[in-house]
């Protein structure tokens, strides 16, 4: 997910989303706009807790991001999130994000 995001791989990141991701169309639109307005993105995830329950995995984490926009302005941001993934035969899909969204 980190590499996909940092390389501006829009299709790859959207492919990670579950079809029932809460606000999927808004996520896609916001991500596309974000990729168009930023040329350099680096994000680091620090995982606090991983819990598994049936076909879901909940990951609580902190993230730290450096961003350079198209005009060359560098900024930093950070936050805390909960990612919930659903397990499918083909792999994990991101079902929802709570708290701070690190992607835009």
C-alpha cells in the first residue's frame, strides 16, 4: 500500500479498496485530485495493534507524511488511523478507514 501510494499508482490503490468501501467514489475523486496536485509523497506507517476477527483485520496505526506540491512547497503531516480490511480468497481489501485518512 505504501509503495503503491508513493508511486502515484492510482489504479493500484483503488484496486486495494473493497467494493463496499464506505465513500468509495469520493475516495477515488479525492485521491485523483491529490495525485494531480502533489509531485512527491512519502508516508511511513507505525503499527500499534493488529486484531483479527473472522474475515476482518483491524489495524491501528500512526502515520507520518512528507508532501511536495506542484509548486515545490514541502509540508509535513501526521495522524492516527484505524484501517479495517476484509479477507477474500484473492487477498485483503481495505473496507474502511476511521480517524485521520493518510491518503489526502
